[in-house]
C-alpha cells in the first residue's frame, strides 16, 4: 500500500467531509427518530457515502463522461439540493413527520451531498488518477474507508449528545444551521458556475 496516497486521501477527505460540521446537521434531521433508528440512519448514511465515493474513485470519470456531466454541474446540483434543504430548515420543516422517512434522510441529504458531496467525489477521482498503480489505488481506497469511518463515528457520537440536548436548543440550532447550510449550498453553486467558465 502507498502510505503517501493513503495519508493524502484520508486527510483531504476528512477536511472536505467535515464530520464536526455534519454531526449537528445529522442531529437536526433525525431529532424525531428513536435512538435505535437514529443509529441505523448514521450507519446507513456512512455506508452509502462510502459506496458512492468508492464508486467514483474507481469509475467516476467513465460514468461522468458517459452521461456527459461535468464535476461543475454536479457541484451546482448538490448546491441546489442543499439550498432547498436549508430553506426547509429555516421555515421549521426540517425533520420528517413519519419515522419511516429515516431512509430518505440517511441517503439524501446526509450521505449525499453533505458527506459525499461534489468536493469529496472530485477529490476521490483526482487522487485515484494521481496514483494509478495498484499500491496507490489501495492507498486511496483505504484512505476513503478510514475517512468515512471518522464521519460515521462523528454521527454516532452526535446521536449520544442528541439524547441529552433539550428540544428548544435543537430547534434554535436548526435555524442557525439552516442559514449556514444555505451559505454552503450557494457556495457550491458559485463554485460550479465559476468552474464552468474557466
């Protein structure tokens, strides 16, 4: 295994996936779920994000080329999705009414675009291209697995904190995070537009 590839992949993806930033958003989106359902949602989100990033690391360029889609277009789409979610959070429509909706919350927006967003997908593709040897690819894939594991642990720890937070505090944090999430979404859109004209 190429340890340089592993270290570069792990550090870069942990920074991009931002487990500390994703944790409170996870708590907000899953606040009406029972603890066991919330833990399953955390594991499902991490598993889906892992599968998505590994898929694009292995075959991302071929997939996007076949579909005729650029990374910049993916960034704009992810930004729009986050912006819609942020508007719902600001209006107080941030959590599912039905517990069965935890499947959707775990996959969208938690797994993607929050954890496995355009930045993480593009980074995985670039690093896989930078380290084309077998040892390099193993290092990149191992780095991806470890980075997503850190995110999964952060979500599970967030679940522990969520059980001890008063509901009023969670509602307050929801509105603040909605504003920040809107900013992240708009930045993704701007990055995609800027990249399209470079």
